[in-house]
């Protein structure tokens, strides 16, 4: 079974030193969303950018790898397109979801509120942080509960981005493997074996 990894960055996109960019460079079958404006995100544009990736994939299944506002985008996409396309999604890794309804949420993110609060129609793992300014630990756990995600809370890792010291984020490979461990035993497409099962 062939897999393609779909990268869904958050607000401002993921620069070249962000772990999402490192992972995309290392995975042989991967693409990322392309939106009109990373600085002024438009919910409709972001949803349809993700839908374009899923609907045009030539792989048997896809794995979604989302960060921050990208996690909320996945939830919005699932509400709109999940019933028709969920069979194509083998799983979603949701890292440091942004709470677009928090009092301190930037105005640019308010168009994504309210975040959908219903189970995702595919397997997911959500990674929260004990000191993420974009979402409290309690709020991250609430997202996981509502979305039906396996939940992991990491301590003191900030927003799990470049600013918090996460570049390659090799530790995150464990969570990616969790999404694929119950799939048929075909190799994960990886040029440099950095996502090998022997971690």
C-alpha cells in the first residue's frame, strides 16, 4: 500500500528550518498545502487547499501532518469533506493546535472560530504542550477529547516550532510511527531512513 504525507502548516507557514519542512524534505512522498496568503489566513482557502491535496493524491492512503492553525484546518476539512474522503486518510498527526477562540487569539485567526468539536472520521494523534501560548494544556486535551484523538502532553516544549527550539524534531517521529503501525507492513517512503521503525 502506498502512502503520501500531506503537510498542513499553521499561520505564517513553516519556514525552511521548521520541523515540517525538514520532514517534507526527508519523506519521498509528500506535499504541502499552498494558500493565497500565509499572513492573512482565509478559512475557505485553507480548507480547499487541503482538499486539493487529498483529492489529487495518487497514493492509496494519505497521512496528514498538521501544526497549529493547520490542525484546526483539518477539523474544518473533516466536517465538510470527511464523510466522502475519510477512507483515503490513514491518520492525522495534529501538533500544537491553535486555540482560535482564546481571548488572546490574534484577529487574523478569528475567521477559523469556532473550531469544530466533533469526532474526526479517521485516526488521529494530538500532541499538546504544557506551556503553549497558542493553547493551554487543558484546551489541547479538550480538542483531543472532542476530535477522538489519542492525546500526548509534552512538558515545557512551547509551541513546538522554531521559536521553541524545534527544528528537525526527531522525537516527533514516534508519533508518526504510531499512526502507521496498524497499517499493512509496507515500508514508509523515506529517502534517508530517518523515519525507520528502529528508533
